[in-house]
C-alpha cells in the first residue's frame, strides 16, 4: 500500500499549483481511485489471458490465474480496510 501512496503523492507533486492546497486530499482520493481501478483492470486482463492458454501449459496458466485472483482479493480487502 506504500507504493500506492507514493504513486498518488508523485501525481499530486506533478499537478503542483493546479490543485489548490485545500483540495489536495480530495484530489489524492480521486487519483488513488483511478490508480486502483487501473490496477484491477490490468489484473482482470491478465486472468483473461491465462484463460486463453491451451495445450500443455493450461495447468500452469490456471495456477497463475488463481494466484492473480488471490492477490486481487487481498488488494481489495486491504483497500476496503483503508476507508
């Protein structure tokens, strides 16, 4: 979760004076939400890609998809605890 805070902080730094000081907390939440949605979308695509693998590699692809889903679930739990 520290990496997420670092990404959000860097985005706020890049925005600089565009975001007024009294709106920084709100902007941080918006950026954080967008980053999380992007991460989840990327993980969904990775799982979908695993489902399209066939042949001898199918078993390994299923294991990878399961691992991605478990990490996804852990991320959601951690994020839910933040709010």
